[in-house]
């Protein structure tokens, strides 16, 4: 996240997307390739594909253990949420003096997309690679995804707070990582087949990564613009709202100086009024956060050590009429 801030990204969603990309690359190199390849593999670049084909099945036991320890235990830790629980009790003991302080202490935060999504993509990569190499690993992957679906669905709806609405801006990155996992699994399959008696069929497998990359390019050309640009229907709705809000707004005159530096615009009152109208329209049409089922638990039954049990709850204050 700090490196992304140095690059100039400002919004939380763009910071998390950039950090997720870096973390995914780190997991592939450090966890996946780092546990499979040895120094000898890099010295024998001519037989690099064959080395992967031989080394991948040998590491199946390690990844089964990795999924059970990191994946299953991580899901259990997500349910327990020990870190927020410990922090809450510490804050409640030392810092909480008012009901507002208690509400802030109980804040669970938001879902860490920049760390959670790359880890899930790593397990997806392992499932694709070992589905044809060592299928015994697949039940562990299926159990992980089943638990992850139930747990994260509950956490997102009922526990975590939503800090922003990205408008599905994360999906192009997720789709690109899925395609990357497919290509890696196909290359691993080609390396495995080249070391077996079915080496003659390896050239036919070259079509798989080629078609996969072509499909990715097709999806980017067909759908990616919808994630970074407004659809025509949305633009028409905004134009309609703008005409209803200010019927006399001259869009052509505004666009003539919209991209001119303010220093060169001069003291034109009409331009300033048009800018004020446009900014107010943006403020009014700004999207709001999607509500979830999580309710505020301001009146926690656990009293603060600082305020004791004498501090009245919010309904008591309302009933008694005290300020």
C-alpha cells in the first residue's frame, strides 16, 4: 500500500487494486515457483519446461499441507476475528469513555481485498495446476473454497463495513489473474506431458495458451471499456438530470474552456457559474454506499472499565430526556 501511495494513487480502491496485483505476483514467485524450482532449474534454461513438469507433482504433498495450514486455518481465523476482539477489549479498558468511543472501538474495519483476493487466487492457481497432475489435491481445494464462500459471504454482509463502492472496477484485475492461472497450468501440463510417453501430443497443447491469451484479449476489447468508461445509457441519464436541474446550461460554451488552465481563463463570471453548476451536479449525483444487513451495536452489554456501569445506554438517554 505504501509503494502504491508513492506511485501517486489516491483513492482507497485504486490503492487496493494496485497492492493486490503486487501481492499476487509475490505469491506466485515466492510460494508457487519458489517452492517448486531449485537453483539447478535456472541453470538449465533449455530444459526449464521439463523441470517444471517433473517438479510440480513432487510438491503436491507440500501444497496439501500448505492449504490445510494456511487456507483452512485462515478461514477459521476469519470467523474468530481474534485481532479485532483483542483490540476492542484493550480499547474498551483504557480508552472508551463515551458511547461514541465504544462504537469506534467496535469498528471491524473493511474487507482487506489487497491481501485476501490474491491468496484466494493462489489457491485457484493450485487447483488448476494440480487438477491434471495430482488430482488428490482437489478435495482440499474444494473444501477451502466451500468454507471461504460461506465465511466471506457472512463477513461481508453482516460484519465488515463498506468504505467505498468501486462499481466492479476490480473485476478486470481478477479476470487477468484467472487467465494467468490458466496459462501457468497449461504450461505445467505441457512440461509434464513432455517427460512422459505422450511427448508426441505436446505440440498440440500449444494451442491451449494461445487460445486462452486470445480469449483474454477479446474480453478486454469487448468488455473492459465498460469498467473504466460510462455506458451510453448512464451518460444519457446524467444529461437528462443536468437539463432538468439547469435548463439554460450551455454545454458547448462550457466545453470550449473546460480543459483550459484556470490561469488563462481570466475573470469570466459565466465560466465560474457554469463550473459551480457542474460541481453541484456532481455532488448531488454522487453514488452512495450500498447498505448491508449489519446493524450498529452501539449499546454493547460489556461496560467500559473507564466509565463503569453507570453510563446509561442510548435508549435510556432518549427515554429520560437527559442531554
